[in-house]
C-alpha cells in the first residue's frame, strides 16, 4: 500500500519524517487537486480550516473509508467529528500511530480495493 498525505494549511512534514524512520515513505497531494481516492493507497487528510473540512465532506466523506484516515484540528474539528477524526491534541501521536498502522495492515492484507 501507498501513503498519501492531503494537507492544505496543516503541514505533513513531521508525520512524514516520523513514518520514514519506520521505513514507510509517503507522497503529498493538495485536497483541491485530488479528484478521487486512489486504489491501494491510504489517504491521510490533515484538516484545520473550515474550507478544508467543507471540501473533504463534499468530495470524500463516507466514500472508500478503507482508503482514508482523517486528522482534524482548529476550525475543521467540529465539521468532521462525525467522521471519526483523530483530534490534534496531547494524545495525537499515540492515536495517530495506532490508527495509521491498523489502516496500513488492513489495506495491505485486503489484496484488493475493498467494497466499492
């Protein structure tokens, strides 16, 4: 499986560096340029602004959930909490690592895109 961070205002660099220390490489794509979620790719949405959250809800919320992970902070948090977002708070690192490792394992074991 591939990992792709979708940041806008939020930065993915610290998370990408951390994952690289574990031997996991990743790409970055802006949310406004992403038309659909690619197969066999875990898309990690890092949302902080209201605009980013609204774009996420309109384009990706509830679609191919096995291919995405949502991290929300700031103005985005109240708009996406119903989509099981990991919050940017003091427990973020532990919860992010648990969630991303679980998603990678499930995506890798699936051997396919999962249900459409």
